[in-house]
């Protein structure tokens, strides 16, 4: 498996560390129902068989977090991008 | 047909023309008391113990492929009960005891080989941790022996004991651990369950779970609807996918785990040996091939194949431990999909849906648990209360903060 890093170009997956599903929002600990929201945030996962948006960290390259969309059935990668809210320029 | 030396000799003398199939090719009936989703070792063991221990014989096991095509035929065949935590030890020891009597129980040669499981340690800190684990095992009645370097040298004279980087200081040995021929476990349980009236339905993939009024009523399959009073999920690797059909969201990620077999060798490694400075474990099959594995690949996957970095890592561990394997060639490798849970421990429990039971989240350690998982899951399905040895494996433990984190890694499934 190779991941096309927007900053470094196409690199072997060995250069990247895996975090898991992207897009999880840390709940407000003071909001009502925070315990249940944290249970979902920390433990519960969709775990789809199909396209999954996930976080990879390019530890042996530019050391930036990437959002990778990858099909969990065949490891085919359809998009790699910097996370929303992060600087979108390489570097 | 009962298997014995007499049946073997009789068949040999009559040209082996009288063997009968080990189980019927059952077509699904419209309704059962219990339908088990997943014809792996766990599902088949559950069906067997439901029939044998609880008298429930109106049971079907549905399997999307053929028996033995999933994880029961993809693991590295190791059985052991060398756990640390009080929630785990009694369960895995009960499994070990069931393994020890399984061949007589099933009248099937599953090749239980109690050749010993040796975990090597390479530092003083690791020795302390292994001594603690061994003490925990012995306090719970499990066999454990802490070996020093010379005792390990006597067992593994060809290991790199005195290497500068990872010197072997000793090992924790569980003499009763060992290996079991994994696909024979599926066949043995299938045959024994079938003989007690259980229907085993192969090539029958579940496509939906029928839930009405908060209660499960049956399953939709590629071979039509099958009604059931109780639906039991035993499909680790795909637990999230199947449970989602009943609206459940679980603390599980699916990951790919690779295993490897080398070309055949003369007898070399007598035990199961694990490397303590990396992730590598090995045993030698009766055909002579080394059967070995290491870490999971570390990313969510439903593809039953992995990637090269883990293969390289496993082989590096092998050579750090046994330099004499340097010119050995790998014959085959494959991947299996495992449920990695958020605390590295399994779930055997009821679900929020009435009549829907869950056995899953076995991480990379489900094979050794097969008999006890079947025993405890059958107990839960039949009596609606958990078996005492599996009482901690509850689905709500994540909400209660009662995690069973054997490795202390936290909610990061690819680190367990």
C-alpha cells in the first residue's frame, strides 16, 4: 500500500502511522448528556466495509496529519488531503 | 459413524468406500429456536454445547462460505491460558481444560499438542513483568514456570541467546499450552453438533436481521428468510457489519492479521516460542513447516490480505531470534480479519435488542478461546445469564469504565 502525500509525494505506507476514523468531534464535557457523547466519541465506531475517511500521520516524512479516503475491502485510496482547518499548503 | 481404530481398519480393508459425510448438507428450515450467524469454530462450538449441555437441538448455524473458510482456518493454531487479569484467567483456563478433553468429547482427532508455550524475555524489567504474570497464573491454578537463560538454552540451543542487541535472559513457560489443528476443530464440532440434530447451512450469507418491537425475529439470508426465537452473532471479523443490520454500533474496528508458513524442515522447534523484543511467534507443524506471525497490519481492513511492512517486521523478529532461519523460504502467507476491540478483550453478552446475542471482539486471540467461547455463549443463550467465567465480557463495560485492558494500551484498537 502506498499513500500519495500532498507534501511529499507517493510514499510507502510504512512511513505513516494510523490513528483511525477521521471526523470524530470531541464533545463538550459540560453539555448535558456528555457521558454518553464521550462513550460514542472514545469507543464506538462505524467500522464500515467500504470507503472510510481516516487519519494517517506522515511520521517518516513531513510529519503532517492527512485525511485519507480508503476502501477497507481492497485498500484502494481515492483521496488524500490535509485535514479541514489545517493549512492547506504543503510545507 | 463413530470413529475408532476398528472403523479405520474396517474401512481400510474395504477400500475406504464406506465413509459417510461428517455432517449433512442441511437446507434451512423456515424457523428455529436458535439461529447462529457464523459457522466458524465459535459458532459451531456454541451449537454443539447448546445441544449437548442445554438440550436445545432446534438450532441452525449459517455460514456465508464453507466451514473453515474464515478465521478458524486462518490463525496460527496456538492455544494457551497465560493471561494476567482476573477477568481473563478463569475463562482462558476453562478453555484450556476443554481443549484437553476435546478429542474424546467430540470423537474427532483435532491433534491437541501440549508442547508448551515459551514467552522469552530480554530485559530485567520484562523478567519482572513475566514473573508477575506467572504468579497471577499460578494463583489461579494455571501452570507457569519462569526459566532462566540456561534453561532456555537447553530448550533452544540454536537461538541467539547472547546477542548484543536482544540477549535472551529467560522465559515464561506454560507447559500445558501448545497447538491444535485448527480446521479439524471446525470439522469436529460440526460433526458432533450435526449428530445431535443441529442444521449446518453453508453458503448462506446473512443480509439482514429482522427486528420488530425491539426484538429479533430472524434473519434475511441469501437463501431466504429464516425465523428464529433467538439470533446469536458469532461472526468475529465482521461483527460490526452484521450487528449494524440490527442497528447496533459497537466498540470494534476490523483489522487484518497476517500469518505465514515456511517450506518444510526436519523437526527443529519443539514448542511454541514467542520473541519478547518484537512481535514474532512460531511453532512447527507436523508437516514440518514453521507456522508464524506477528503484529496486525494496524489499519482498518476487510481485505483478507495484508501488506509488506508487517511481513518484513515479522521476518526481522524471526531472524533476531533464530539466525539459522536466514535461508528459509516462506511458502505461503494469508490474512484474516479480526475484530479489534477498544480494550483488547472480547464481548459475550446480550444486546439492547431482545433475543439478539453477541459473541465477538476476539481481537487476534479467538482460536484458543473456541471451546470456552462456545460453552459460555451457549450458556448465555440458553439461560439468559452469563456464564461465571465470562461474566466480565459485557458490552456495557465501556460505559461503566470497567475495561479489561490486558496490555494497558487504552482505546486504540491497533495497539492491543
